[in-house]
C-alpha cells in the first residue's frame, strides 16, 4: 500500500473502533492498545504528538485504562515518551504497518 492509502485505511480502522466503542454500554467496552497505536500513526502523519489525554479517545478509554496501556506500550517499546508527548517507536511503527497490511489483504480476499 502507498503511504496515503495506508493512512486512509488506518483512519477507517479507527472509525470502526469508534463505532464498536459507542455501540456498547461503557461497562462492556473493550479498549484496545491497537487503537492507541493507530491514533499515534495517524497523528504522526500530521506531525502531531499527543499527550496522554489525546490517546484512547477513539474507543473512549477510561483514564486509568488509558494510563495502563500507555505504560505497557512504553515498557514494551512500541511507543516513546518525549516529555509529556508520545510517539510511535520504530517497533510500534512496524507493528502498525504490518497489521494494516494484513487487514488490507484480508479485506481484499473478502471482496
């Protein structure tokens, strides 16, 4: 996929996460660290580096859950903290690209 296609596909996946998040009562939602990685992926395309409050927005993460996933993603090396802002690491960027490529392939097979 081209960079533009990949970003548009990431935005569509994030929109799907949003629909899934608002479709259930808050106590039944299952926030995903992948949505945070996708948020960072899309943000970086526009040279934006969100703070913690700017992450987990798509699937309406509770701040405690968001902070848990941020800590886990930093510790696993998927994201990097620069002051109060966050960005994908090289590892995180590769993971997002690989997942988007797989999702795109599955979508093409289903079409």
